[in-house]
C-alpha cells in the first residue's frame, strides 16, 4: 500500500509528521517524540497544526521595501486591499475583453461603488486611495471600466508591470504547463510575483514622527488570478505552492485586510455574487 502524508500534528510530546501505510503508524521527528509510532486516530482533528508559527515580522526589512525610519502603526489602522480579477477576454491577438468581459467589468464597478457608498460602507474607508492595474490590456481595460463606474479619475490609475500574469511558483500538485516553461522563464515569473507581493501586501506605516496620524486606507488592484492566488497564500503564510488549488472567477473580488501589527485577514476569496449566474466564468 502506498504511503499517504497528512498535515503536521501537534502532540503532548512535540510535533510529528504523519505517514500512514500498511503499518498505519506515524513517524516522529528525532528527539521530539518517543520512538514508537502514534496512530492518527489518537490525535484529535482540532489539535492538528501546520507546525509553523506566525511570523510577526513577515514584511519587515529591506527585502520588503520596509521604511526603517517609519514608526509602527497601531493595530486598529488597516490597509484593505481589494483584488479584482480582469473580465473574460479574447484568447487571441491583443487579449482585449470580449463582450461578456466588458459586462463583467461593469458589474464589478457597480459593486465597488456600492461598497464605497458612505451610507453603510462596510470598508475601512469609503474613499479609494489608489487604483492599480497590471500592464496587460485585459487588466487595463477592466480597470478603466471600473474607474468610470466609481468616478475614479482615469489619469490616476497606476499601471504596474509586476502585476502581469505568470506562474508564481510550481504548484502542488503540478500541471503539464510547467514543463513548457524554461528554467529561466520560471525564475523570471517567480521573482516578479514575489516582488509584486512585497510591493502590495504589507502592513500600514505610521509614517515619520512629525507626520499626520495614520489612517486606514482602501486600495484597489486589478489584475490576474495566478498573482492574486499567490498573494493570498503568501499573505496568510500558507504554502505558496497551494495557489492553484484556489479558484477566482473573472471580475471576482478578493479582499485582504492588513492590520498595523502585521496580522492579515482574508475577507473574501473569488466573490462573484455581484454577477448573474450566466456571467460567471
């Protein structure tokens, strides 16, 4: 019988990684657990754990473009990221949005406008402090339609080539498409995705000592499914290679809240409830 691997398990003696097969036993990390195996059934499901603690300083340091002169913002201050996937597009030529994709972008813009309504706004602020988009045409077109719906100035949309679609890292389980990419292409895609993560997913800063008190902000990023799925896994400190196990429909909303103390919360993942069923792709 082939062995099966289970998540890391926390036990009274430490941490064990489960391996079951014909023997139905668990192997222990040397020095952490007794040498005898522990049956999977003896560990309650609610006690299973990744075995990795949350890193409070995940976005600190030069590699994450952190400003060492900036003070820490209080936990109550948040950066709320609204990640909107582009609409459906023509899979040929210039990759412009198709007719359905344009309608999806319009509906996404309407939903964002509702979220930003000062009357009962569920966001940390009714104002959009920044609107970013990938440099690929389908993302730029989607961002332009959304900006028009919410009244955001088109000339204020910031285009970033770090957000363009790619293969952020080899997913597990892997897919045949990976084999078509050269080693250099894989490296380039991975480096770009990680740079994008470090640029956009970070805690709010309190600014300089003599600056105004920090306030919570809402930033909108229009881009691609692979990049956003990578953002979610990295931001939640989950295995990044799990990104392909998530699904984000066209023009869907994914929201992350990043608190002043570095805590990250996933508020929505691939929400397409604003679209009629026949427009969900």
